[in-house]
C-alpha cells in the first residue's frame, strides 16, 4: 500500500497561476522527495527535504514539510504549459543499511496555455 | 537525462517466459534500486543493492530476482511471467546507500501477453 497520499488527485490551472499539491504520510521519515513524471516516462527528481527542515526552495518550486502533521506541500509558482505532468511525493524511512522510497499515488497537473 | 540507462526500452513476451532487464547507474553511484509502476499498484519499491550487496527489499515476488555486478550495473530477472507483471520497471541510482536523492532511468515497459 502507498504511504503517501497526494491531494488533489488532479489539478487544472491556467498558465501563470500557482499550483499547490499536498502530500500526507503515515510513519516517521528521514526525508521526503518530490518527483515529476511526464506521461509514461521516467521520474525526474525535483527536490529533497530532510526531516529537520521546514521549507526548501528550488527555482519556481517551494516545498514545505510539517513532521508534526506528517504532511508536505509542493508549490509551483508562475506555472507553464511545460509543467504539465504527474507529481509524486516519496517518503524515505531509511533503515540503517539501506533505503527505500514509498510513493504516493500522484497529482496530475494540467497547465493550460 | 538523469545519467541512468536502462535496456531494453520495450519488451513484449508471453506468459511463462523469463526476461532480464538491465540498468547502468550514474557514474559514481554505488547504489541501485528497482521499482515497478503499474496502474493498479502504483510505484512500488522492489529491491536495493549497494556496491554488490543487497541492502533493502520490498514486496518483490519470489519469481523476481536481481543482482549488482562488480562494474555496478544491475539486472532484474523476472521469471514465470504472468499477465499481471505487465508494468513499467524503473531503475534508480544514488551515491550512497541511504539518505540521498535517487535518480531514475527512463524505464523498461514490459508487456506480457
């Protein structure tokens, strides 16, 4: 079963608007990562936020993490048509010897030109 | 381009058959991960190797096995294939065994007829 749950499942906005996607998870984590996937293609790593961080920025992306609420959000500002993709959060509850990412079901973002 | 390569891109085979998927990690990465993405199960972690040793295991079926070779490339072997094994199989790599970003390859699309 998926640990993370993204909300909303689908989001449609106009170019230039901001897009916010949320992720909730159930267990303690070491870090949380956001990925983008264009239809049927590989996942592109966007950003990693560690459990002791509350906010992180990368270009037009802003990620927040609230470990007390077990939730994270991804904000894409000034969206572009090229941002159309599925966005996944993935939690890393690494054991000492190895790592595994547990993915949510994703948010399908459509940015209309 | 993440620097992770996977071959083949597409594979079509019949039930009961055996296939091998290949992955070359990014230069310098010692850890390799395998994930399965299907419509009903989403993205699922299968297994991780670090410098030739198994480090973490997910819900990988007994019919599936993997290994990482001295040159760090990895192979995922799927045997006694069933229709439900049809999926996208992704390989990812990272520098260390834990706590890092994982970089994904373009995937191998397996179709079992």
